[in-house]
C-alpha cells in the first residue's frame, strides 16, 4: 500500500480593510492571520496490484508500461487547485474563491477571509482533465465534479488526471492564532485488461468499460449514479516486448454495496464479491475473417477511488476473451454487428 503525502501550506493573511480600521467600528468581524495546512494524500494500491498480478517476465514488462501510462493519474503532484469558502447559512453562498496554479509539491498563498464560520471545499488537478469539470460551485451543496456528456456514440475518453478533493468546516475567530488541517483524497480510479493472444490472429481490438459514477458531490463526498449507459474507452497501452495487448480505463468508481469510503484504513481496497456484477469490460475483436466477437466481462468486486484493478485473460479460438479469474462473468456474442445492442448489461 502506498501512502504519498504532499504538504501544501496556505497562509490566510487578513489584510485590514478601511472599514475595520475606523475608530468607532466593531472589529469583531475583521480578519486576522490564519494558516491552512493542506495535505494531498494519495492512497492507492497501484504498486501492490502491479507487483502481485503481473509477475512473469513478460508481465513485468506490461507492468512497467502500465506504470508509465498511469504516471499522471496516481501522482503526488498537484498542478492546480480550486479553493472555495462558503457561508454556512441556509443559502450556503460562496464568499471567496481562488484557483491558483501550483505546479509544485508545496506552495503558499495569501488570502483574506473575514471572521465567520465557513465550509471550505477544495479540488485539485482539474485544468488538464477535459473529461471532468467543476460545476454548481457558487453554492456549497451543489458543488460537484461532473463528467461530460457522451456524444451520439455514447463513448467518452478516459480521465486524464488524478482528481483530488477535500471538505473542511472552519470557524475563523477574532484574536486567536488558528491552524486548519485539510486533507485531499483521490476521487477517481483505474482498471486494466491484460490479454494474452495465444496465437489468435486479429485485425482490431476495441475495449470499453462501463458501470461507473458520472459525478461526485464534493461536500457530501458521494458519487452520482443513474441510468448510466456511457462507455469509457480504454486506451491501448503498448508494451514493446509484447505489443498492443493491454488496455487501461481511468474513470470514477463503481457502485459499492459496502458504501466504503477510501481514506486510510489498513487495507481500504479489500472487498467481498457480490452476487451480481457491478461493472464490466466490453471487448470487440475483429477476427481475420472480418467477423466481430463481442465479450462482456462482468466484475463482482467494486472499483474504489484510488484503486487500480487488473483483469487478465486470453483470446480463445472464436475470438472471445476468457478471464483467468473464475469469479469474472463472461457473455459472448459471435458475429456481432453494429445493429445489435451496445448498452451495458449492469
């Protein structure tokens, strides 16, 4: 288990405004100097998953390629951070907002905040992720990360950065030295399908994943699900020693029947297998004769924030994918064509 801690200190320096310096004014609501210590905490099983699932000489080469592919996802480097401070009243309106560029592990900022109670929300690494955006952030309750709507083909690319968020109630009081500690945790995750061709000749392979959240409510730390039929396109991960037989998808987590929040428990990624599949891979293989074989791999374990899950399999004679894990469900359609249903079977 890898716990990477990046400390980012933000100094909130209260600058005395004209109204606060007048002799007859009540100074109770004027700001003072406050310090916020931000920790970007990457809690992930990536190293463990790569080292335990990919162990042969050939697989180690695949592991190295996956590690390189995911270097900007499971990363301890914050490029940008979005900071919002909200009134805790009924309207929960944002009182102050700043989106500074970090491009470093540590950075200090100067911000003025009047004395009052706040709910503080933070999100990191959004600017380089065109698939996910921050929405509804004028109000605390509606602030969320939302995945863009798929085009007519119902397919979206994978996320391009590791996303981190935090929420922290704050009471800024007058005449008292205060330090606030805020921890940001990862909000998305990844999965990889590693295929052994076994001499089966193919013209083309397309891999998709589905069954994941489409958004994340920052204040409540809850994911948004619904009648989601969006497919996430898994990118090809080329391994020079092997070829183009590995595919990786970066997305929001799946449904989690245990409703477990990944923070820093002893092993936050251990999960029981459910009776029914929770999420799936969809694999389209165009065989040498031009026929298309569609395989749906149903996974019964949740995919959680910060997690990498690797599924291994081989190509059978009919062009279907046969998983090595017997708990993974398999549904095969031979001679599949574009006119057939391409919706997930979650």
